[in-house]
C-alpha cells in the first residue's frame, strides 16, 4: 500500500561529512526537509558544543534584526515580503551580515539618541515658552485689573520703587499687602518666586502639599497648557500646567524647591523684569524654530534608514534563522578522532534515499570539497518514526487522527477512510439541505480563496482553525446537502421534486372540519410506488406521527451505520495482522472478534432489513401485515436472554422466518464461546511456545547480530524481527499486537483479559453510542422547525407594507439565529460527536497510536514556527 494507507518505510542511516562541506550539505538537507537527525551528544551541555559561538553570533544578529523590526513597526513602514525564501548564505557571508546589522543598529541608535535629545530640548523650550507667556499674563492681569485705594497705592511706592515689586504687590492684592506690611513693620516687601510646569493630574496634590508644608505662606497661580506635549522618552502625549509660586525668605524657597522636586515638576528660570522676559521669549521662539527644522531633518534621515532596512528585513530574518538552524543541527553531530570529519545519524524515508544523496552531492559541490559524503544504512531494533505524506487536502484529516495519537510505525492509517466516513457521519446528524448549503459555500469560498487568505497570515486562532479545516468544512457541507435531500429537509420544510405518492381523497368540507385525517396505504390514497429518493414530502404535513415515523427510520439507520463502521474497523485490523505476519493475532483475536460482532449485532441489522422487506400494509396475508411486525429490540433482548417470545394473538407470529429461534440460540452460543477464545487462546499459545523453546538445543553463534535471523521462539512469540529479518521493523501489528518475549505470563493473561473485556463490553456500548446519530439528527430537525414556526412564520403572516418591513426584520433575526445556532453551534456539536465516534468506536478496533511523529530538519517548518512565535 502507498504511504497514504501506511506510514513511509524508514531507515536509520549514518552520514559522514567533511568539515568544510558539512555546512553546505546540511543546508541542502534543510531545503529538502526529509531527514530527521538524532542527537549524538545528549550528555554534552549546550554551551560546550562545537558550534556554540556561531549560534551565539546568530542570536545576536537576530536580536539586532528584532530591534530594527520594532523600529520599523513603530513608524508604520510596510516591510517587503516577496514570499521567496533565499538560500542559506555561506559561513563567510556571516561577517558581512554582522557588519551590516552592526552599522544599521549603531546608526539607528545614534539617530534615536539624537532625536530624543532634540525632543527633550524641544520640550524644555516649549515649556519655557509657555511659562514666559503665562507668567506675563499673570502680571498683566494684575496690573490692569487691580483697583485699590489711593493710600494703598502710596504704600506700594513706599515699599518698593522697582517695577518688579509693584507687579508682585499687584499679584498679591490688598490682603497680601496688609499681611506683608504687618510682618515687615514698614520695611520694603521683598518677595521671591519660582515658575515651572507639572503634570496636570499631579496639580491638586501638589497644591495641597504646598499649603500644608508652607503653612499657607506661599501664593500659587497656575494655568493649563491647552496643547498636549510629547514625552521624548516614549512618545506619549501628556498634559501639563504652568505654575508660579510666590514666597518670602530663603527657608520657604528651599522648601518649595524640594516639594517641586518630589512631584517631578520642572522649574525654569524666569527673569524678573518684563523686558527681560520679552527678550527671552523671542530667543526661545527662534531656538524652537531652529530645533523644529533639525528635528524634521533627523526624522527624515531615520525614515530613510528604516525604509532601506524594511526592503531586506524579511530576507535577512530568513538568512539568519537558516544559519542558526544549520549550526544547531551541526551541534548534534559527532567529530571523529581526526577532527576533520563530522558523523551524524538520521532517519530517512526509503523512497527519498536517492533524492537525499543527490542533495548531499549538490552541497559538496557548492562547498568545493573533493571528498564526497557517505550515507550508510544501519540496522537497528529501535522503533522508527511515523511519516505520512500529506497534501493540503489530506493534511486536515491526518491532523484529526494525530490529535488522538500518532500511528505506530507502518500501522494502518485511518486518515484515508476518515475522508469519507467523517463528513458522512457528520451529515447524518446535520442533515439539512439549507444548512448544509451554507456550510458548503463557506468551505468552498475558503478553498477558492485559499492563496490570498493564506497570504494574510492572520493571528486569529479561531479563524486559523476554520481555515486549516476548509476542506473538511466543504465536504461536511456537501454531505449534509445529500443527507438533507434524503431526509427531504430544507430549513424544516420539504421539497416536492418528484410529486408525492400520496393523495387526499376527502372532500373540502371534511378536510377543513377535521384536524387529523388518516390516509390508507392499502387504498387509493397511496400510489403503491414509493417516492423515488428520500422521504415523501407528505410527512411534512403529518404533525401527529411525523416524529414517530422519523424516529423509527433514523434510529435503525444509526444502528446499521454503526455496526458496519465497527466491522470495517475490525477488518482494517486484519490488514495490520497480515502485514506484520502476526498469525496468532488473526486466529486468536480477529476471527473471534468478527464472529462475536457479526453473530449478535450484524444479525440485528439483518433483522431490520428483513422487517422492512417482509412486512407491509399492502400485503393481503395478515401475518405479514404492518400490525404483525415484531419489535427488533424485544426480539434481540429475548435472543440474548434465551427467552421464548410471547405468543401473539390471532394470525400474527413473533418470528420473522422459520427456524429463527433455533438460529438465534446457535448464534448467541457461538458468540459467547468467542469470549474465552479471545481471553485464553493467545496466552496459552505463547506459554506453549515458550515451553517448546526451552527444550530446544541452543543454536550455534552464527553472526554478529545474534538471533536476528529469528528462531522458532521468536516466530512463535511474535518476535521483533518479523519482516524477512529486517530489524528496522520491529513492531508486530503496528501496536495492535505487541511482542511478549520479556513479559511475565501473569501480565500477558491480565492484558489479554483487559482487551477481551474491553472489546465485549465495548461492542455493546459502542453500538448504543451510534444512536447519537439519531438523537442529534432529531434535535437538529426540531430546532429548525421551532425557528421556522416561532420566528419566520410570524413575519410571513403579516399583510401590506407593514408586513414587508416586519418580514425584513424577522428574516434578519431568523437568519442570525439559523447561522449562529443551527450552523455554528449545532455544527460544532455534530463535529465533536463525529470525532468521538471515530476516535473511540472506530479506531479502538485496530488503532494503537503508540508511535512518534517524523520531525525532519526543514527550513520551511522552522521559519513558520519562528514567524508564528514572533507574532505572539
């Protein structure tokens, strides 16, 4: 079988590379992505490996690139992403890349430092401009608005002749004069002041602290700066206020300055004379204009540097990450004694052996080495990794299987069968032509637009889940349309495509006056030919027995699909046993499992078909009329309990065919005999094989690998060498049947007992578990009918233009509920139930899932994981 049905055959290889060619060869293997290297230095610390310095250099380059990326994003500059992946540069090119990144980082840091210093200077000058403007406003207001008596004006002149003191007196007002005059006892009032800016949100606390600390002996005036100022450290916009504080004495001055420092207020020198303030303001404005020009030039230079870096940043990231990945991989290698050759061990798919050798030769030619690389296959008893090739269609289905567990090596892969069974079982629960069409159209849109949608690289996790499963969603929608067509259900209504096989022969008055009428299938009401495909639309207008009829129909098909699905899983296990030449598992597990399942549950499904075919309301023979059809459930319960059915009245018979009771007893007895068969046969054969092997003479020592040719003991006990002596395929049954060479017999009996009990009880519970197909299908149909009857129908009943408006609103509400509840929530519920049916009921029959995934050294995978982690 191809790798779609089984994992690829793998081989453990030993690779010898010349030191000068190792980098180029590993680079070619990384582009190929088909080789998984093993760590040959597990006990060596990561900081003591040969290429740790190169890895550190790559980390440093990556740090510089992240710094550049952060600055580019801060400026909103688009980064060019061509989608191409440049080859890993040669080791000698690392020096050029380091020099380029070092130059860019230093230049950018220098520009940023200069810009920050200029912005800080600009901020200080702007704050000083506002201080000079606001303080001048303070003094002007006091000069032109203050009205005082003549005697007070005379006292001003006596206290201070200077214009500055007069301004201060005007600012303080009459009360300040009285207080100052009383305190100075006729001496001139000498007031000092400080001016500065403070964050607006700190101003109330600042004012309270000044009042308390200075005991009310200071005078504070403040005014808001309307325009926000830019913080040079982080670029945030902040709102500040200008303040001026008047005080008397050096002690208060010291106290005021300490309070300003504690509240991180910035103090600026403010001249005392108005002319000096005007001159300073003119000088500040000139300097601000000059700084504005210099800042613009600095920002232009920074922008040019970042634009030039943005063109190559993505390619630089790819190159550096490839170099780093190569040296990380080279650290897994061993050095030979001559220090001139690197030795590696790797898992390789056998089908790609030639491709890998070609890549190695290409790497050797690139490096200019004259010694070709050597790739030797090794024999090992270690379990190889599991590698299933996938494409964009099968990848999502394989992911569903791997979420349960990675298949054991060369074990049957359930993914190909899941491609059909998963959307089909989903559709049985979700069957609605309208809802399925919505889902199919959504999936089709994602499939048709997958390239532009994938190029957007969204970091929305929910969207990525939907997009990754676009083919599953599309198939689930298509299959749901099919089952909806079979159920004849579209938004809880039916389609009369082929014409109903039933007709109403009552007159109009009878129909209008009776709420419920019966149609006789034996008379002219039925055309005696069924509806061509699916359910007859007449059941849509039969509210009294519609659910009863659909329940019986959907319940039976759920059991039929479930038994067939489980039987198929058991037969898939047969392919595992035959591939691994595990005859014991075939005779001791597969055959009794099939007999047990067929003789009990498949027989029950046959009774359903017999009942459908043999009994009808049209038959003249009363024994085979609809009223005489026995219950399948009661028949099956009586069969298992060996109980004779109750005698029916009249011509009806509790049996469907002659000899049914004897046949059923025979089937149950054989099915019960399969339980000890599954429980004891395999452990007894293993125990007998061990006794026989113990009495055989010891074989002479013939080769280096001891018993790799496989003696009688190994063949009897499912030894690890079962495929023509190939030691690289050690598992028996791919996990479905394990080797028992080193197990105690008590453990073998216990394990076999657990598996037997699990299978027997699981057959019953798993068959009942498939009834979820019926339950969810019924719930989905009833929810759709409730939405129609209680929402949309109300809008359709309205007349006139009001009805049109009402219908528009009601339809919108109905559409939102349909998509949100019936498509999304019910779809998610059906998806999870389908997943459970595959993981538990289907895969438990053959799938062990005890392997580990093949993780090749691939640049593509490394770059994707790096980009996703960088976005996070």
